[in-house]
C-alpha cells in the first residue's frame, strides 16, 4: 500500500464517541413526541445523516414538512448542548498517536464526517492542527453510503481516490469508502464493517506499518 498519500477519518465512532450524545438527544426528542426509542434503535443510526435518522426514528409516523424540520432542529439543539463540554479527554484511545504518526510520515489527513457539527467537535477535541481538510455534513448533497463525501475529501487533499484510506465505523461509511474506490479500514464487528479490506475492534488498534506496508 505504498501508494497511499492520504487518510480520511470518520468522526463519530472513530476519533471520538459522540454516539452517546446523539442517543441522548434523539431519546429526548422521541420522549417529547411520544415515540419509543431504544439504544438498539440508536445503533441503527450510526453514520446516518440527521434527516435520514429522523425518518427512521419516526417509524413511518406521518408528519408535516414543517414539523419534520422543527424536530430535526430541536434534536440538533439538544445535541449541540451535550457536545459543549467536549475536550481532548474525549479522544478515543490511541487516535492522537495515529494522527501524529501519519503527520510524521508526510501523509495528508482529512475528516469525512456526516455531521454538520463536526467542526465544533474537532475544536473541542483540540486536534484541528492535524487536519489538512474537513469534509462534513455541509460539504456534499448525497450522504453516505454515496461516495460523494469521501471524493470531496480526496479532491480537497489534491489526491486520487486510490491514494486514500478511509477509516469508518459504520456500515454505510464502509460502503461509501469502497464506492469511492478507496481502501477502507473498518472499526467494529465483522457483521458491521466486514466488507472493509482491514478491520480492527478499536481505532487505537490500527497497525499503520501493516496497512501502509
Ligand atoms: P449531525 P459520523 C454521524 O457522524 C453520526 O454517526 C450520526 O449518528 C449523525 O446522525 C450524523 O453524523 C449527522 O450528525 O446531526 O451532527 O449533522 O459518524 O459521520 O462522523
Ligand atoms: Mg461514524
């Protein structure tokens, strides 16, 4: 894999674990609306955009466009409140060392997150200096599993897709990376990310020597 010149990291589940805050915010909205919502339901929303998540949460319940938009905004307001306290201590173990090693190897780094709050989270984690580019929920129209977000990231790094490795914890993200023609490192169980060329249980387990050759 010596042709690799860039890494594109997903955010939630790879750099930090914001899934718990997404859960608390969706749960609060579901309680407001009298809709049932469990942790298992939340796991289906991993890597899924805000609007697509809300559709899944509503489980077919019919609502007006205005009510839908208001609910999406309300969930986000709850979420933004939860992530106010994010600090460097919220980095997943070992990830900072990986970012440092990639930098020392001269490899470019991008974020490739579905979240429109990605910049706020990166700022809270205080790791902005490691990123040559941030592609987030506002960068492209088609969300994962479409390849658009990762192609946007590669283009902004000035690299070809085949020169990039994507690190993803969501099934939709692994599909997006593969559809973009990139090498994918899946984080999590094989049932979820087994389609990726490499798989590790935790992001800190990534063996860069093995992946980069
Ligand atoms: P927002 P990722 C994703 O982040 C989350 O996994 C997913 O739960 C969330 O709905 C999505 O971002 C959109 O987030 O509402 O903040 O725009 O894994 O792509 O970094
Ligand atoms: Mg993720």
